[in-house]
C-alpha cells in the first residue's frame, strides 16, 4: 500500500466530544489523516445524532462533523471500559474534549494526571468560559455565547436583534482548537513535550467582535445593527435594482468608490461630494446616500448593473439561497463535492477548504454509533 501523503497520518486522537465545537476540530484532524477515535456514551452517543433526521434519517450536523472518525461506545463508569479508555489515552497523541464544567476533572482526566503516564500528550479542552473565573461552571451553547459575546447586539435590524444563522461560537472555538492542536504538535516535534490547551468559546467569539469593541471603547458609541448592510463600510451589502432584484456590493476603498460612481451609478460628482468623499463620511451620511444609490440602481436591470460592475472592477456578488449554494458554479468548476459512505448509503459532502497541494483525498465514512468498538478494543488488547 502506498504511503499516505496526509500530514497527520499516524497521529492518534481520542475525541471525548459532543455537539459541534470539539467535533469540528477533530473532523479537520481527520481530514488531514489523523486516526480519530470518537468515544460515545451508551444509549445514544453524541447528542448531535438526535438534532434532526434530515439526511435520510441521520442528523445533518452529525454527518457534517463526524466523517472519517471511528466510533466506540464506552461506559466510563464501568471499570473494564474505563480501563479501555485509559489505554486509549496512554497511546494517544492528542486528547480533545468538550465535556461540561468539571466532568473531565471528576473522571481524573486532567492534564497533570494524563501526562504523568503520557508526557507527549497534547490535550485540548473546549469550554464555554474557560477553566476559571466567575462563569467557569456555566453550561454554554452557541446561542448563549452569541449573546454573551455581543454578537446578537450587533446582528439584525435596528428594530430587532438576531442571532447569526450558523453556529459561529462553536465554529470559532473549534477552529481555534484545531489550529492550536497543530501548533502544539509542531512544537512537540521539536521539544518532545506535550501541551495543555484551554479554548474558551467566549474568548474565541469576542476575538471576532473586537473591531466593534474598539469602536465602542474609543468613541463611546457601539456600532449599530444594520441588517444585511455593514456598520463599518458604505456601500456594503445588498442594494435593490430594477425588476425587484438586488446586487450585493462590497466597496472597500476610494478607487472602487470612484469607479462605482462614474461607471455604475453614472454620477461621478458623488465621489467628490463633501458628504461622501470618504468612507467615514459615507457611513455618517448613509441615510441619504444609500437611498440615492438604490434610486439610481433601480433604473437598471440586475444584468446591466452587473455588467457595469464588471467593467468598473467593483466587487459584487449574489445573495444566494442555500439551495442555490448547492448548485454554485464555482464549487462545481473546482470539483468541491465528493461522496462519502454512511449507515444509510452514499452521501454528498464538501471537500475541506485546506487546499494543500498534492494531498490525497481518502475515502470517508460517517460512523454508526459504536461501529468500531470491537475493532478498537482488539487493537488495545482487550
């Protein structure tokens, strides 16, 4: 058999995980070739398995997050099965968990205890608020963290706040966990020593909120909610055109603004209007500028507006439905879709976006609950 070209081939990962944040981190480790053993509870496993049944009876979240892993079921309160868990940890390169506050500690799964037996271990714990501080014992889910981090305050219309439509707190913390694990493995390759990583969902998401936080701190006025428009840049967002359509503009600098005015809006005078000369002025005077932009664009069809935008080299796009995304011509042209196996047959999946040249694309399977328990136990000598 040809040697794997995947950079994490030979790396053993134990994932004591559920829901989204930790499973996202470990799925990316799987994508890069790691052997991820997912430890699930008896009687139901990862509760994300029960979120929905949209994918021919399987949960959409579970299918997204768990391809390529091996699922084993262990009752960690049963002595023999706990022994198997300990054996897994003793041979692991990486241990990832996002158990509730205090759960890992009650099971003796602290970094100090685990590295006493396995000093090369990289351990990553993902929690809502971190291992200390006044909120350390709070349970945390994506909605709650969006509220705590100020994301809901920044999202929605001026009249009504909204949560982001995807699990941004989970995704942010999962990606910081993934990148931190890679950094720790690289450092271990030099020093020979493992590492303890503590990822806080709150800290991960507040990192993303920092531009707005800087505005609030230094101007004493937080950015306001603006729906699908930006609260930092104007024009930036979907603007109505003729025939009821819209075009999504993203004007980033003075050159693009001037070309938009001259070629697309056919009002070159706007670029030097004292109310709109800079982005800061455009933002300050958006209540007059944005209706004017829509008034000018509404005289043209979307096709003619887009043709002018291409001619002027002004960034724009389309506000697609989720169904549209599945048929996106760019994804098709770049062959981003592939098939994975599952307990309910072949399913479509999206290739991971880490486009490292020359990597193989191995076959993947979404595991049934406990599908690999016997296989892994035999490997451990049980």
